[in-house]
């Protein structure tokens, strides 16, 4: 038997993130010990898992951090993402990374954007929620071609709300498109080919459209996220977009600074049959200038398994 025929067994777990019920939120696959896997192997495994993201946990390069976490969509690696960070923290916490008898602990992850702290809240010896701190929001270019952007979503120009169509990033840039109603959000369908042409040279290719008409208590924004360039037609819960959206809502007066400091929810995934609740909190001054962006929520364990393949299939 050649070395390439040797069988490799890789343990993984899946969790539904940003939900308190199984089969809601955004599913995530976590490989808690990815030592020995190449970049190409991680990408192939992520494509096989075929979820929005799959994470691979490695020892940290800097002993000041707890873990290195690499995040892959079916098509590409990301420097940062919300539901993979929150979900990975949940999986590691349940596997002994924190003391579950303590009401609050913290893990530090090495991500592509640098060290990211994640707070773990526990209740009755179990993980209740995880909250990541994201890089401060960077506001990018405002798109003036509002009719063209609306058309990419299959909408009319008057479906857009007056706020700017703008790129905003807390590590990964999203083009934020404000809509007048939840009805417009429900009708949105991104034309992947047209958006690839229209946004190819733009700083944000992933599109978040939102309305302030919400269906769930405590939610102040109803969001949908489309990322076909990353192999994600639509994402049911996008923590990496919720941070930028929170900063956008404060900047343009759609959420008051006091409300942002107290925290609010973004609902997502409803049109996909995977309702999600993303908790957003911003440390902002009275003028709305952000000093901290925090995104978190609950997770539900769903599966545990073993990926058993030939070593040669990973190369």
C-alpha cells in the first residue's frame, strides 16, 4: 500500500449558529484538530461539506492566543467571518477549552484579520452564547447607480430606501442596500452573472440588503445576504455582515446610539426557512462614532462525525 492509500480519519462537528433551535440559523462544520492538513486539503473538505463555511482549528502561532482558526467557504478562504467564529468558539468551549462552571470566559482566535477575542457565556454548566469582537467598521464607496443596484436584486429603484448604498467592512466588505419594506426584501433575487459583471472591480462583491420592517421581537433589521462569488447563493445568517450593518444603522440614524449600546437583533434566513437571530452591540459615543463592534448569539449542536478518506485524496 502506498502512502497515498493510507486512510485518514478527521473528526468534525456541526452546529447551527445564531439560533436556539436545531435546523434554524446557519450550519457550520468544525474540524477541531486540523494539524497536518494543507491549504488545498482544507479547501477540498470545505467544498465536500458544502456549507456556507467550514472551519479548521490549529495551534496558535502566538502563545498569547488560544487557537488559530481558518475559515473556508466552498470556493475560498475568508480572513474573518461571524458565524464560523461564534460556532467554532461554541464547539471548542464544549470540548474543554473553557471552564463551563464559570459564567463568562474568553478565547482569543488568530484569524486572517488578526487576534479576535470571543466571550463565552455559560449557564448551568452549558454554553449559552458566544460573542466576538469585530474590527471597527470601515465605510467605503457609496454607489450612485441606485437603479442599477436595484436591478441586480430584481427590484425597482423605488424599492430602495433613501439611505446610501455603500460598502462597509468589519473585516470582509459588504455592499449594504437599504430597502423600504420587508416585502421588497422578500422579492429580492440576486442576478449572480450580472452582479459579477457590475461588482467585479468594486471593493465589495457580497451584497446585503435589509429592511427595518421586522418579524421578530427585538429585531431592528431584516437582512438577506448574497455571496455567489464565495459559492454561497444566499446565506441564512451572516455575522460578518451584521457588524457592518450595525455600524451603518447607527451612522445613518436608523438606530440611536443608546439602543446600539444596549444591543439589538438582526433577523435573517427567514426566506430560506432557517430563521436566525444575530445579536449586535456597538460601543459608540453619543455622536454615533463606534469604539467597538460585538456580534454573537446562541448555537445548537447537531452532528458529530468522522471524515474518512485516503491521504492521497487530500493532496
